[in-house]
């Protein structure tokens, strides 16, 4: 199995973030997207079963409509975006709360994934689960003896 994380985050600087943080006198209080950690991404589990791959993303607080799952060639893209905006107005005050959260993960799929077959996606109890079927093996890969002339 060769599922490889495809890092498509747009970084402004090609050198390591550790050096950049020390160069800029990094203070965690002022953390922004430039210095974002991979912990901002949802946790992911990948299982290889006999007939399929099962990929799970831990994304609590999202709804199924917040996700976008696509396959382009041999790249699986999973993204999620959610925002909330709540305003409460009383006689003497107004309180407004809002939040925004998003992620984007891309994975290079192994060659034995059947991307043409329907991919099953479910979201339940904060877990997005994708099931990707494998291609059926052909008998051409069986062992045979070659006669030497």
C-alpha cells in the first residue's frame, strides 16, 4: 500500500519552519497560517482491507454538507469548511459570536484503487469515512515458467 500524503499547503518560504520561527523570534501567542502546524489537520486513519481501502477523518462539529471530496487522476482531495455566526440582541447590549474552521488534505492513491468505481462516503459521530474499492486482480499476474531457447 502506498498512500502518500500530498502536501499542498501554500507556504511562502521553502526552508524549514523551525528555522523561520527562530529567525522571526517566534512567539506562540502570535501564531498564524504561515506558521500553521499539521495539528490543524484532522486525524486520519487508513486501513487496507481485502477488497477496499478505508480512510477515516476525525472532524467533529462538521456536517456532511461541510465536506468536499473529489478524485482527480490519482489524487484524493478531502476538504471541509464550516462557519458559525450567532448574534443576540437585548435592550442594553448586543453579543455576537462567530467562528471559522477549514482543512484540506490530499492523498496520492495507490495504483490498485479503482477510482472509476463509486466511492462510498459516510459521516457519523464526527467521523468522515471513505471506502475506495480495489481493482480486481487479473490472472496475468500469476507465476509461469519461461522456456529458454
